[in-house]
């Protein structure tokens, strides 16, 4: 049995789907629900190049348990992301129709009614695979000439911060039961924007308004003398 990841590696030794930081974000072209009510069939990330930063997050399934708490938490912080010129986009392997049904389900019934950011339908699982968050892998049996899948055919809780040039600046992946801290992504975006604006580097636990550093030995010594 040969894994699909193995086949991909043989096709190009330069491909490493597990580490996207510093690389161009994989292209996205799929159906999605936008504005909480409209299905579109050709949603893509390229529309934001040169215009917006992107926070792309994957979640396992619609109509589940941890997922709606995260989605509502992102929605509640949407204005904070907007202040930072950042769009929030969700993605799971469910269909557009399932997304829409969930968006029409009240929060009190476990739904995500009121959510307005785009939610992508990765029904082919290609986006999850390209971003390295699919919870399993495909294998091809050359004897029977059949494909099989081992693991969970849904996305882990992957989160990617993509800058205006389309380069991934942060990625993190949580296991299915572990919900995210949304404020941490706001802090990371603040740090990235600070780096872009001032050319400085941001130390541990740095937050907007605090002192950063120049990437020199003298600067880190001065930082430690003050903190």
C-alpha cells in the first residue's frame, strides 16, 4: 500500500505540506457560503492578495460540539480582525448545503445563526489535504487497484495566518477535542503587523503597545535588563 503523501513526495521533493510557514498558501477554489446566507461555487483566496490578511481556520464537522463554540467566538471578535485588515474564513469537509442548514439553526439549538464570515465546503478534501490538516490518509493498493482511507476523513482544527502577499506567517493544528483561543490569533496578527511596519522582532508574550526588539545581541541584552 502506498500512501498518497508518499506519492506526492515522489512527484516533487520540494513539497512539504506539513510546514507551510514562509511559503505561499496553497490555492483554494471551492464552494462556500458567504454572508451567512448565499452559496457561491467558486470561492477563492486569491481575491484577497494585495488587499487583506487572511485567517483561515479548519474545523471538523457541522452540527457538532466544540465547533460552534469556536465559530461563534470568531464571529464575536470579527470587528477586532477587521481593525487589523484581516478577514476570517472557516472551512470544513461538509457540503455548502449543510453549512447553510447550520447557519439557519439558532444558537440555542447548537447552530451558528448570525455568523457572517465565509465558510468553505471542502467536500473533495483537497484543501484539507493541501494544508496538512486532514485527519487521516489515503492509500492505493496496486494489487487490487483500489483506494482506501485510514483515520478520520475530516479536518483537524488547523489555523493559518496569511499575509497580504499570500504567504503563510503562522500555522497551528489542534486535535479534535481541543478548542482554540481566539485572542491568541489576534495577538499573533498584531505581532506580524508590527514586524512588517517597524522591522523589529516580537519577544515571548508580546502584546500590542509593548516594547519589541531589534534582532541583535545588544537589543536582547537591553530587553532583558528592562524586563
